């Protein structure tokens, strides 16, 4: 009786599952519109005081998008000032909307992957996920992995869609 061999496990194939490395912590919006006088004007002295009294602990361990939903002109320094309060408590933040925040998170995740781990190896980027992974992440992965990998595929190791294969010299 011959031994059953798992050829997928023995192959050089790398299966990359974004779901396993994608941060799941809560995403929040910090809206400067809530700090404007009559929803229109930023009064510096009152704004600074309000920020000092604000409960910053609610952002601890979370991702934050700093934005202003009010139709008002808000000086750049106001967004930067909020960022100084978030820096010590939030996992990360952007000045922008939630979509910009997700792109920043994707950039951090993909940039943290070590290119040498994928060097000259076939890579399957898993597609099924129980959490929402933005399409931006998949494009970012192609950008990172194509220059170093042997081939890129999408799907599951048993059923893949070929994306790219390094030309033979």
C-alpha cells in the first residue's frame, strides 16, 4: 500500500491569504465638522480647548480617518493638530475619508511583506474571504509580487486563475 502524498504541501507554491494578515480593528471617523462654530467657522482658541478636553482614549487601538464633513474651509493645521492627539493612541490615521484609511492600511500590510519570501516562487493569492478586502489590496499585491515571483495566480491552490508567469529566458 503506497503512502498518500500531499503534492500541494510539498510544492514551492506559496498561498497568500490576505484575510490572515489584514487588520480587523475598528475604523472610526474623527469629524472636524463637530468642532466648528455654527458648523461653519473654526475658532482656534475654542478648538484647541475642545481637543484638550476630548476623550482620546476612545481611539486607542483603532484606525482613524480625520475628515471634515461640513461644507466649510478648514485650515490644514487643524487636521494636523488632531493628528498630534491621535498619534499616541490610534493604530494609525489618515487625513481623508474611510476609503483613504483602508488604502493606507493596505499599503502598510503589503509593504510589510518581505519580497525575498516570494522570490522565484509561484504565488497563489487567495480570493475567498470572510472579511471585506478592498480591490486596491489585490492590485497592490501584484505590484509588490510580480517583480520577484515566478508566477501569480488567483483563487485556491486546487483551482486557480493564472494572472502572470515570468517569461523563460
